């Protein structure tokens, strides 16, 4: 059923799931969900659920393209994405190989974390990230970024800051130039699957570097904000990009606060357990 944004959104100013334009879906996350891995996490953004495990850093196998002397400058990040056949409404019987969507997400995640992590600390090694999508209801790439970040933090992989992802879109077709006198389109934050199928969307990934020395006393967060990833599949006129980017960055800031709370909260739970054992 197509998303009728011409009647639903302008009249009520609410989206189909009852959210306002700048509200995130319910985000729930946990870390250390798989004791058999170096790091693991579970993250749910709305009805999008993802499990992520990290193995390594481990010694690279000889004879591989990234093993041996090929990764002497630093570790090689390998990403594997598996989307379950029951993850979406249209169930698909998947063969042994991966489909186009999972391959695209894996390539994007590999490029993002290969440049984000301090891989130079682990020469001749491999960091393997496995992403399992249990339910896909929009913002899949953004949710995968957040789940991978939590799993990498749980594995103790050094990074300059948390890499957080969020989607932003417009409430209608944005293929033509914006008219300042008659601008009826509004930005939307954290798109669901029905919205992504009908509306243009942009996935933004940002990170905040950890302040060191004199910068640690500086309260200006804008100077440390860095955009690490931008991904867009739809056609959007350039006059809307600034608005979508600003909304996406604000969403990443909100998600970063939630993820930091999950990490800090997990420390409070883990310490008593170690004392008991």
C-alpha cells in the first residue's frame, strides 16, 4: 500500500507511526550478548532489530588478499551481513550467497570502519564483524552502524569516538528546486520502511573525537563533530541537502547520547558480576 503523504502528514502534522518530524523511534540496545565472541551487541531501532558480533583482532591467514604482508600497515576489517529471510514483509528464500542489499551494506560498513578504527595498532591482523538482521523496518544501514559501534566498543577496539548513524528525509518528492515562497516539504528524522519506500532519504554517520589536553576543557561540541559517512540512493535536488544533513546530524547526536548511556550502564552491571564470580 503506497504511503499517502499528501493527506496524512500535512493535516495531522504527525507521521504514520504517530511521531513528529524530529522524533526518533524507540531505541533499545545491549552489549556483551554473545560471550563466545570478542565483542557483541543487540540493537533495535523501532522494529529494525540487529545482532552484531566481532572477532579479533586475530592474526591474518597466509595467502589471503588482506593477510600476511598485505596488511602490514594495519588490521584489515572484514564485514559480513546476513539478512534473515523473515526479516521483512516479503519473505525471500536466500541461497548460500548474499543478495545485493546485504553486499552493499557490508561494503559501506567496511569502508566506514576501516578508516574509523585505529587499525595501525594491529598490523598483520584481521577484525571480523558479523551482522545479522533479524527484522528490517527502515534505517537498516544506520542501525547496522550503531550495532557495529557497540560491538566494537565491547571488543575493546580503539577508535577516536563513537560512530553513530541516522537517516533523514523529506516529507515529499524533493526532485525539483526548493521554492522559498511556497515550501511545503518538511524534513523527517529516522525513517521507517514505508517512508523509505516512498520518500527520499539520506543516511548520515558522524563521530566525535575524544578531546585531549587543552581541548578537554572546551565545551564547544561543534568543533569535534565529524561527518564520516553519507549514503543516498534517491534523487534529491541539492537545495534540500543542507536541511536533510542538519537533521541527520542532530539525530546522530541524540543516538550518541543513548549509546553512551548503554555503554556506561553496562559497566555498572558487569562489575558486580565479576565480583560474584
